[in-house]
């Protein structure tokens, strides 16, 4: 009878110096992650974990993936909002022009100055006058 023999994989523990040396080899450009993983028979993800942990240059980052449809929708919504705001500004400007014209006509008809002059001195407040 033939017996099947299974090889039991032994757990390997790596020293901190070994991990840092692998990261230095990667950062110097001497070896790629795949080169280091093949050389030491280590899974590449483990080396990436060391890089994130010990590297001063490479930090673990996240990439935001946005669907094209959602970004198109955002652009359309923002364009719609801009159009609404431009319409509001246009209506306000028409009101301002209307009120200025009314003030101008009232000033001519009643022969009084309604609009404040910018070169008139400011009021100093109430001054009491003595009663006679």
C-alpha cells in the first residue's frame, strides 16, 4: 500500500530587520515586489503590508472610484443649479433697475432728492435746541 505523505508547511516568522531590509530593497529600486516575493518565497501582499508599515515614502492610500453616470448626473445637477441662480440674479437686477427708475421719476415729479447723496456729511445725532 502506498501512503500519501503530505508536507506540512511550517510557519515562518520574519524579523523586523528582515522586513525593513526588504522594504529598503524595494524603495531603492533594486528589486520589485514580485522579485522579493520570488526570492524569499513570500506572498506579495505580505511585502505590500511591510511597505505600508515600514516605508517612509509609500503610504497606504485609497482610491475613490466613481461611476461615470453619477459624475454626469452631478454635472447636470450643478448646471441646472447655476441656471436657476442666474435666473434669480436676473430677476433681482430687473427689480433694482425698476426701483431706481421709480426713484428717478419721483425725484423729478416731486422735486425732492430721494436718493442719498454720497458726499453729504454724516449726521452727528440729535442735538437738543434750547426752548425759548
